[in-house]
C-alpha cells in the first residue's frame, strides 16, 4: 500500500497536501500568513529533486503522503506528512512515518528530525506517540514551529 511516488502521482499528492492543509492549518495560522494552496505543482517538482515522496494508496487512490530528505552527518528529515481528512485516525500517518524510518535505517541514518507548527497540538501528539521528542523552537512571522527528533535504532 505504501510506494515511492513517481511523476504520475504529482497531481494526487498536491490534492492530498493542499486539501489536508486547508482543513486544519486555516484555523491556526493567522489569516495574513495562511497560504492556500500551500504547494504548487512547480514547487512540488522542485521538492522531488531533494526528497523522496512516499504515497499510501487505498482502493487505488492516494490518501496519504510523506517525504524524507537526507541531511549531512547521518541525519534525515521528515516533511509533508498529510492524510486526507476522511482517512485520518486509521493508522495511515503512523504507517507512513514508520516506512520513512525503515527507509532511513536502510540509508544508515541515525536520527530523524521534523518541524511542525507549535500550535498544531494534534501533530505534536501524533509524533510524540511515535517516539519523537521536542528539541527546539523556530520563530516564524506567524508564530513558531517546533523541532522534533528521534534517534533511530542501529540496524
Ligand atoms: C497528523 C496526521 C499526519 C496523523 O495521521 P493519521 O493517519 O490521522 O494518524 P494515525 O491514525 O496514524 O494516528 C496514530 C496516533 O497518533 C495520535 N493522533 C493522530 N491524530 C491525532 C489527532 N488529531 N489528535 C490527537 N492525537 C492524534 C493518536 O495517538 C493516534 O493513535 P490512536 O488513533 O490509536 O489514538 C494527520 O492527522 C494529518 O494529516 N493531519 C493534517 C496535516 C498535519 O497536521 N500534518 C502533520 C504536520 S505537517
């Protein structure tokens, strides 16, 4: 059900990210800073060059996405974890992040990081349940992001 994304998946990935982002972040990002769509086709194409996207399919339809980039010194970063609203709370987010961790382990990464909005308490809870802990804060014009990290076990 989880596969590495290819260029044929671009439109579906955009649909998942922009729909899910609109649903939740509109309520917590101040109006002047809220971006909708949060990602354009052109931006996504550029992201494809520096991170690997994975998609979760349910009945042939992409309903969840997540991406992994490799940083230096054995570190990776998780990006763009988005599940379509009506498919949330069914274990898909957990399955995608667990898949990214497996991919990271195969690349001999020893730590994964991510950023999420400091007021996205549902997301912080989700990542804490998966073993990530808060390690920092980044000020943004609209508020702040938190940094979360997890040390990966050696393979
Ligand atoms: C956050 C998100 C990725 C979680 O994915 P999901 O598939 O819904 O989550 P899962 O079903 O795998 O949940 C695993 C656990 O995380 C926690 N969790 C998930 N969603 C939660 C929520 N909205 N509030 C509180 N805890 C939550 C729960 O403990 C859950 O286990 P449970 O359902 O047995 O209680 C998804 O809700 C989403 O796309 N949200 C909008 C975009 C977003 O916030 N992305 C992350 C930051 S960019």
